């Protein structure tokens, strides 16, 4: 079986609007990523969509992406961001967790795997860089992912991946976990053919 490590799926049609909304979302309370053994430097999260059971729970629970939940809810931060919400709603697959993840200048996410989070296992992680730069190094399975702002990428998080921000600005990605369906399979398949 040909396992896909990553694939460029599409270009967000409204990246400027997403970047404008990010400006106000930066004023919200971002939480340090909970897996502190997996990174050094600053890496924080703003939850936008979470498992329904955590909707009124502590924000740290809302920021978790792995859950057996079947019902997911948008949080007020997403509901008040129409461009982000429109982009999420444009995805023709069941969307689970959505969050903004900021990797500060000089920070590194150490090599790790998110078990079971891959196309082949029925759950996909999508990344949309909203703020990035050329000194951001994102690797999956020892291959560099050449992400640019406004590009939607599938990442096989079940494979070893790591990130290093060697620049002077933070990198901020919209990170979406979703269920794999025929639409998403076809999108990833078509992207692999074009690559």
C-alpha cells in the first residue's frame, strides 16, 4: 500500500480575510500546548471547535484533539470569525477538532507521532498556515513539507513529524482534524497525482 506522508490539497480563497481575523484572535487567551515533553520554546493553542462534552469545560480540555466524541461544537471564537467559519464549512467531510497552533520564534516541536491519525486509519489532520515564513521547517517522514500561507495540506500525523521555527516571527497554523470520507480521499488522491 502506498502511504501518503503529506499532500497539498487546495488554496484558501480568502487568506487575507483569515489573516485579518487572526489579528483579533491573537487577543484571546492562548494556552501552552499540554505535551510539554514534545517541544521546547513557545508552542500554544487556541481552541476553535471541540468535543461537545467540553464546550463549557476548562479551555485545556477544549484544546485536545484526540477524543472518541461523536458530537463536536464550534466555540464562540470560531462563531465570531466568519472567514474562518466559512472555510471550515467549505470542507465536505465531517470536521472534529479545530484549533490555531502558534509556534513561537526559535521554538521546536520534537519528532513524535500521533498514533492512528492518518488517511489510512480513517482520521486526517489538515494544516492551513495563516502566518508562516521561509525559515519554518516542517518535516514528515524525513521529508520537508513546503507549506505556504493559504495552502491547505494533509499531514500523515501517524508518521514521525517535527517542526523547527528558525525565524524571528511566530508560525500560526489552522489545524483541523476530520473524518476521512470519499471526498477527502479523492482530494488527497488527486493531490498525489499532481505532485
